[in-house]
C-alpha cells in the first residue's frame, strides 16, 4: 500500500474512533491513564487521577468539573494509594472496573463482582455517579453512589437496604492529605423514629432529631429546605433519605469533614470559594448525651435536670426522679417547648394516633415516660412515645417542638400553685414592636414600592427593592428556624434564585395554638423550663 494512502487511512480511522467514543465512558478498549480524565455529558463532574493536598500519592476520584478549586467528592482506592503515575483505570477481562499497574500485575482496587459477561462499560453520569453497566442491556451492575465516601451528593442515599444489608453512610477522610477512612462516620439509625448519628470511632458524638416529614431538626443535611427537596423512605425494604436541588445550576455539597463537623456548603463562583451555610455540632450542647439521662443542656450551655428530676446522688452525669411514679395516682404531663427531642432509638412510633390518643396511650402504660405528637407530611400526625430514660435533650430555641414528660401529682400541684414561677418578656418583644405592620400590608397588596422614599424611587431598580424587602421579611419570621442564616442572606441578595414566600412577621404575637393576637400581649411563664402561656391585656 502506498505509504501516503496508509497514513491517510490511519488518520481517518483515528478521527472516526475519536468521534464515536464518548468522553464520559471507559470501555474494554479505552482505559483511563494517569493524566487523562473523563467528563460527564453536561460537564458537571470529572473523573481521573489526583493527589490530595500536599500528598504525592495518587488516587482515582470524582470532582466538580466547574469549580476552580478542585473539590473531590468520591475516591475509589482511598485505602490503597498509588505511589507513581503508572496506574490504569480499566475494564478487565471478567468485566470488572479495576485499578491496576500498567503491566496489570498489581491489582489496587476493583468493583469485585462475579459477572456473567465481560462486556461492560463504566460511565460517569451528570449526577457524579460512576456506573458500571452491561453494554447492550444498560443494566446497572455497580455504582459509586452505593459506596459514598465523605460527600453526600443529590441523588445519593443515606440509610440501609433491609433486603441486602447494604449500608449507605459517610466516613470522613483521615486528613486533608489522606482520603483513607478517618475517625468519623455518619449513619442512619432506622430504629424507632429514624435519626442520624455522627460517630467518633465507635462512640456516638452527635445526633440529629427524628425525621419530621420534611427534614431532621438540627441537621445540616436537611437545612435550607427552600433550596433542597428531601424525601424519606422507611418501609420493609429499607430506610433512607435522599434529596435533589430545586435549581440544578447551583453547586452545593454536604460533607463530613475530617474534623468531625457535618457541613452544608454552596459554591459562590463570583468569589471562587465555598460558602459555609450551616454545620454541626454547633456547640458543646450538641455533644451526644452531654447531660446524661433525664438531663438537658440549657441556653447557657449548662446541664440541668428536667422538672420532677434531681441530680444523681452518686455524682455521675444525669438525673433521677425525685419520687418514684405511682401509676394511676394522678400523674400527668408537663409540656416542654422548643427542646430537641430525646434519642428515639428505643421509642415506639404509631402513625395512626391523634395527639389526644397519643397522650391517652402513654398515660395508660405505666412504663411510658414521655411522648410527642409530631407533624408529618400531609398535615397528619404520628405518636412517638418513650419508655425509659430520656437521653440527649437540649434547649433548641430555633425548633418549634413539644415534648410531654410524665411527672407525678405532686409536681403538677406545685406548678398549679405557681411555685418558683419566673416571668420573662417574650423574646424579641422590644425589637419586634418596631416593625411597622404597614410594610406587611403593602407586601400583601403588591404595593411594596410605596415604602421607597419619593426622592430615590425613580433612581432604584424595582426588582432589587422587591428582593431586599422579601429577604427582610424572611429575616423577621416568628419561628427562628424559618429565618435564613447570614450566609443564606448574602446568597439570596447576590443571586437570582427563587425565594420562599415569607410568613407573617413576629410583630403579631400568637398563642400556643398559633392564633394571631392583635390586642393582647403574650408572655412566657416558666417553671424550671416548663413553658406556660399567659395572656395579658395591653
């Protein structure tokens, strides 16, 4: 053959092969070498070899492709670093995805499946999920989302598959330079009312509240519900939570940091850095069971006993009842407001009971020590009851949760007669009374621009005014957890994201049942942290 013709044919074959081969796929004939990457179809994620921090070791990982600061979200060979640049990521002869040295003599990592076919491909999806597929049927054989490392991406699951025993959990890196499994892990406990636990080694270190129908209290995974859509499945097949972004153009991650902090961050391209929205543990009160059984951590970060309990006489952490309960002898329940609910691992849940039936069921069972009637999706309620000691409670002013603790008749009489009553002004009363109801009226009448001074109304942009007022109303909603954090406020003002509708501002006080008050003032009466509502005329 004429050498010129041979060269031309070879070039045409090369070009044809290049255009027919996707750059998001690894095949039996197209491995990935160190220095090469594959990129998902919409260029959201990239996969290749990398070195973390100041380390010279090489790993195969997935990172955000559109983030200038390389941010790895998954690592394949996290326990077996590569000491040089001679490794390959490839489909081997039995159809598994493997990392090997170029001479294929040393297997460093494998999907380790017993396959009936060797005709496999590996594809990096737009969600950041690396999927091993049967080439012809597209059947999923293996996926990286089933083996998360330290980052929880949209579409991933946290929980357990009850059929297979598969656990979806996060484990921290050892350090910024070493992605091997660190000392912290985040696990879903499906017992009772499911909740998330952060472990340090084998010891519980932090706990979220139980699932509420739209998220967990005090949990960064489900913070900022106006940006994320969460769903929770809990049935005979499994228990897990997953989420998606309302706006797919945002880049946001949930990560278990090597320091033991659970963090929610969002990438701000304008300043080219990650913006921390929320993290946990937030303070020492977030440490699991800090105050022991039947104790709680107050807003001053100090331990106290629940009403009707006293410190243990042996000096150990926790509290015991002042008097043993006499079942059926006039005992009742004290309402604790804005408390993080106790550990629900050993609680019992009934999805069919109303609040009244929940109370009745607990009262008629002498072993029941507390209950709550928690809201779930659809406006229904469920009964959560505790049988035994109440563990890991803390003051939670940003959560509107109610816990009903069983006490004896003597404690109830003491409260009725007003012993040790302390009256406090309703939090924020002075500040809230400065908010003019006129602004809220104009908002509801679509006349917000009437708030702008006549001297500048023609020089400002209407949509910017509306956005500033909108964010302002979000900041003064009555329930603290509904208000955005400062990083969220900066993000809202600097981006054209859709904002959640504001709720009625806190200058309208409310009673315990949520009714608005226009001619009365609500004050809080506490008896050793038992909240009662007193209504006085203005």
